[in-house]
C-alpha cells in the first residue's frame, strides 16, 4: 500500500467524520434552541396564560372581584347554560 | 396581550395569570387582567406561544370581537380531570359570560374545550363549535398551537356572523 493511498484514505475518512460531527452539532444545537416548541406527546413546560380581548373592560366589570371570591372558596357565579364543544388530539 | 405598543387601543387583547381555581382535579391558573406587552409582562415570553403567534392570536381576537360583538378569550393551561367543568368555571368568570366564548386548551393533556355563553351559543351552534374544534385539533396534533387557535377563532367568528347592531 503506497503512502499516497494511505494519506488519501485518511483525508477522505477525516472529511466524512468532520461532516458527521458538524451535522450532529447542528442537530443538537437546533434541538436545544427549539425545545420550547410544542410537540404532542412530549412534556411541554410553559406559564399558563389567558388571553382576553378586552382586559380593561373585564377589569371594570368586576372579574378581579370574582377571582378574589374564588380564592376564598366561594363560587362567583351559579351554573349557567353553556354550549360549545370538546375534543382531544 | 401583545398589542404592538403600550398605547394600544382599549380593545387590544390581554394576558392573564395568577391565582388558582379550586375544583376537582384542577390546578388551573386564572386571570388578573393586565396588559401583556412583553416588555411589561415577561411571563408572556415564557408562555406557550411564540411572539409571532401571540401577535396573530391578538389580531384574531380583536377582529373577532369587533366583527361579532361577542367576547372571545383563549386560555392555555392545565384543565384537570374534569376539563369541561374547569372550562365552564373559567368561562363563568368572564365579565359577561352570556355573550362570551372561551377557548380552553391544555397542550399536555391534549384537550380542547370551547365554551359558549347562553346568547353566544345561539349564534355559534354547538355543531359549528364542533367543526371549529376539529379544525383546531388538526393543527394542534401537528404541533401548531398558534395556527390552530387563529383558525378556530376565525371559524367561530364566521359562524357567529356580524354583530346584531350592524344589521
């Protein structure tokens, strides 16, 4: 086996290994950065939120008082007729 | 919620977070109404939606409210074992539940609840809500929370139609 052949073999294997390492690094870095993304079936940590279309009006209407009543163990409103739908994925 | 600027119109959305609701198997976080501009409410950044998705949801909520005259809201958090009951409790805490529509989503439990008030359900029939739920669930199962919410709000608003005063 000539020395040129061995050198070429080492270079080719080195390139392949380097490419694999770079690829693995990119995948690992990308996974870490995008771990916040929701993936069904995987644990998803987040701060619960409730988006209101008009929080100022809700506040004026007394939702804050209702919440205080709820924390004291009372139910702010009685049962109401509601509709809608339920689903799972 | 995300309103672009602090000087947002009164109709701009809001994020809420804070106290805990009592209930069977429930550990849901419920609101203290406040603005949700990221610079003032950093907890929004740690919420389930990206900033881009927040902006889209904010716009969808504002458009739906303005077009229908109903009050739309979106809750994202744990709903517990009896998710329907929890969602109804949250809905009852809105200022005017009769004309309010709550979309409650629990990503970890993979549960979606749409609750319409007594007057809102006359404009958004349960069948329509079910169709919107199917559409939302399809997006959620693909990992697209923001897209599913926006699509659901748009569908519900379409079914509700224009506010009666516009007719």
